[in-house]
C-alpha cells in the first residue's frame, strides 16, 4: 500500500509545472529598479457599473441571458442536443440497471 502512495506522490511531482517547482526570485530592491517612483503611480481605471442580468448573477435558474452570438449558440446547444443526450444516456443506464437487477434477482449464474 505504501508503494501505491509513493507512486501517486511521484506522479504528482512529475506533473507539477516547472514554474511552480522553481524557487521564487527575490523582489527587486530600490537599488535595482530604474524607473522613477512617480511613474509607478497610475491613474485609477474607470469602472462601469454592472448591468443587471448581463454578467451578474441575479438569482434565476438556468443560463443567463447571452449577449454574444457564440453565447447564444452555446445556450442553444445546452438547451437542445446536450439536454437530449443527457436524457438518453440516463435512460440507457437506468435500463441497464433494471436488466442486470432482473438477471441477478432471478438467480441466473453466469
């Protein structure tokens, strides 16, 4: 069991991005920076208040109103073929379950 644990740890270490494994460089000091301190201050960005129902959760169920063509296509796919596919898969799994339960329940040995 310990061997499996070590295998998982080594696999996780191997899959970790190199940037996360590299030691962090020290923050630049005042002596190494060449930009004047006045240039570091930037003006505040203008913030547009959120529009209700667009990009802000408003408590409704389902997908929010889409404002782009790609979003409307994705919503159409979600509400149409994807929902039907989920229902068909669920029905198929349910029928498989009833079939297996009927075989096991009848005492058939295979």
